[in-house]
């Protein structure tokens, strides 16, 4: 659902998707905690829940780090393309002027 919100064209579509996203996220945490409590013993339950919650911050950190690298790569490609475009046009204009 998060990906789809990037393609909406109307406010009502965004509002509807955000409501659905909120419902999904609100229902995920109690369900996951219950499953972890069922699968792990009392001694390991605290560690298992902490690893589950740690995934949120790991995901945020990785998304910023990887997204930053992708953006740097795309910006560098754009700068190179613009440089080549303007250099090529300038060179063609100099040849036509002769």
C-alpha cells in the first residue's frame, strides 16, 4: 500500500490508502507479538520481541543508507548526461559556425 500512495492523483485516494495502511500497521504489532509469545519460551521471549522491534530501526536505517546511495548515483548520472548534452551541442554549434 505504501508504494501505491506514490501513484495517486486525488486526495481521497491518498486518504483512503493511508487509512488502510494505518489499519494494517495497527493490526500487525499485536499479531506479531502474539505469535512470538506462542513460539518462544518465557526465557527467550524478551529477546525475541526485542529483535522484532529492532527490525523497525534497522529497516529505517537501511532505507536511508541505500536510498542515499541510489540518489547519489542518479544525480551523478544526471550531471554527466547534462554535461555531455551541453558539450555536444556546443561542439556542434562551433562546427556549424565555421
